C-alpha cells in the first residue's frame, strides 16, 4: 500500500503543455527509450534491439548488441533491448541492454564492447534486467540499475506483482570492478547523477518514490 501522495502544487501543478508536443518519426521508431545527442545528432535504442542514429531527419541503424529474429516476447532475450543510454567523454555511447548488460558503442564505427555482462554474477546474484545508467563526466564511474535479479524485462509484470527488491550498482571503467551500492529497492529503474556528482538519484517504480544515494 502506498502512502497518501503529496499535493501537486507549485512546479508540480498539473498542466497540458505536452499536448502541444509534435510527434516525430511516428511509426518509424518502435519503443525508443533513452534519447541522447552528440551535437545535432540523436541516438536511441528501440524495441527491436537496434541502436539508432537520427541525423538530418534520416534514421540509420548503427549497432545491434543482440541478434535476430526480433519482434515477439520470446525473441527478446536474444534480440536484446537497449534501454538506458548516455554519451561518454570520448563521444562513445554507454548503453544498458536489459538482457546483455552494460556496453560501450562507437557511434561512428558501430563497434560494441561489453563492459559488464549479465552472464557474470555480482556478489552471487545474476543481472536479469539491466535498466538505466548514468556516467560521471570523466567517464570513469557508471552507476546503473538492475531492476531484478529474478525476472527479465519481458516478465516485468511478475516483478511488479511479486514486489521483489534489487539494487543500484557502480562500475569502475578503470579497475573493471562492480560494486553494489544499494539493495532493497523495489523495481529500481531510472538513475541520474547530480550536476555536482555528489549524489545519485534512483527511481523505485512500484514504490512511486525517488531515493538518493
């Protein structure tokens, strides 16, 4: 059971601004999740496992972490599902794929490099649903969420119903070490580093709250 939510006042007051939004590339992009930019070029990951570049209005596939076929729920674990995405200091893309783990992608060549594989146990637990990530300005530390060590992304409704808890993790690109920073989070999802890089915010989906580390 959730607590009574706070009143939506001030900056949180409901509005209809998003009704004025323009829909871009409708029916051309399937399920774009994170959207990042390098200059005027946009990058996103889609439900069919692709990492997409949008430049001058043109859509181009630059990489794929998994492999086909794609399109059904059963295909997801092999197809892959890129979710969180950030631009690193060297203009490479750091990508969280729900099924494969953390990757670094060269947007120019399409080369992909695994940083943290879901096949690797972290403190005795598997990564079953890598979700979002945030990166320090120097590119050394990546903070990321694993929404579940039990349920995969395609089974997220079971995760919601069971209310299992998982955590916030840190990957050091120099030492290659992964640390568990927080546990007991309910469906940890979006994560964001503060501008001063002195704390990380992580969103708990099924608790309707944001935690600070």
